[in-house]
C-alpha cells in the first residue's frame, strides 16, 4: 500500500512539474498605447512579450484588381492565415507591422480598418508612403512580426 502511494505521489509530482515547465513558454503580450495619438491612429507605442516563438512575416498584398480596402483586408487575411499555419492564433499574435501604401491619403482608411481588426491591443506600426510596388495595381503591402506560443 505504501509503495502505491509513493508511485501515485511521484506521478502527480511529475505531472505538476510537466505542467509548470509547459507553461513557461506561454506568451504574455502587453500593448502600451497610453496617449490619444496612439489610440487615434490604432498603434501601440510599444508591445511587450514574454516567452513564445518569433515569427517574421513576409510582405503580403492583395489582388491588384481590388480597391484599397479590399487589398488591405486581403493582406490582413493572408497574414492571419500564415500565423495560424505556423501554430499561432492569428492576427492577435502580431506585435509589430510595417505598412507600405502608395497614396498618403489612404492612411486614414487604413487606420479605420486596423481599429476594426485589432480592437484595442494594436501592434506597433510604421506607415510608409512609397512611389510604387513590384506589381502594377498594388496599393498596399504589409509585413510584420508575430510572437506565438512556443509549444
């Protein structure tokens, strides 16, 4: 009887250690957007993460036959799919992004779309206006970094 208690205790202790070790890779994400400007433009001044794996996301565009909003939503959809494909939860794992647009007047519409998609915890972001893209008809390209659970 005593031996079975010790074996049971060892199994429970081993399971507890495994759970504790497994939780050390859990991603904690904190968005720092303390001022009106960062809230207004839908970006964080800083994003702090702890644990997890870093995923470097290549630039995504939308179909050149779509308008700006359609291309932006398609680019975000592709980023979401890519993050999920490598084990992440999707766009909520993004910690920073660089957005390239070819018309500065499109920046406000991008902000509206980003607010809708990310709600409150926005990635850090840079918005850069360029003179053109590799493919005719492209209006926006988005690249970024995500941090996903390392399990």
